[in-house]
């Protein structure tokens, strides 16, 4: 199994790089967009999981995009779970992918709190 607990929830050093010289202005726009985008991908995965059979192309795209954008923002814990979902779908382990969705939701919620707190402290 992958090691989720040791992955950073939100890496502020990445946010400092992304924020540049005007972190409040730049990150005040980018972080909410990232969180909304991540939620959209998670919703797609949940919708697919609620069907009898996961639509492979849609779920692989959603999990791949979620892993990518999460890594770009330093949300490494979210990235790891999304990547594992993607691997499970690729390997046709659909039930294993479904089982990870509650963890994905919880980590997204924790990530959102972490990043919104970061924004408050800029």
C-alpha cells in the first residue's frame, strides 16, 4: 500500500514559489480555483463509482488530472491517493478504486482547510 500519512497535506514552500512577489493577489485566485477543480474531479469519480461499472476513460482522466494539479500545488497527500485511484482503474481493480474515494474526500476536505488557513495568514 502507498504511504499517505507521511505525504505532506499542503507544502507551503510550493505556494511561496507559486505566489511570487504578490502572494496574496496571485494565490487568492489560484488556491480557490485549485480547490474547486479538485472537487470537480472528485465529483466525477464519485459519479462514476455510483454507476454499475466505472467508465474507464472518464475516471482515468479525472484521477490523472487530480493527481497532476494536486502535485502542482504541493497537495502531495491528495496527489498520492488520486494516483493510486488512477493505478487501480488502469489495472481494472475498480472495487479498490471505489474504496479509496472516502479517503479522497476526507483528504480533500483537510487540504482545503490547510490552504484556506494559509491564505488567511498571508
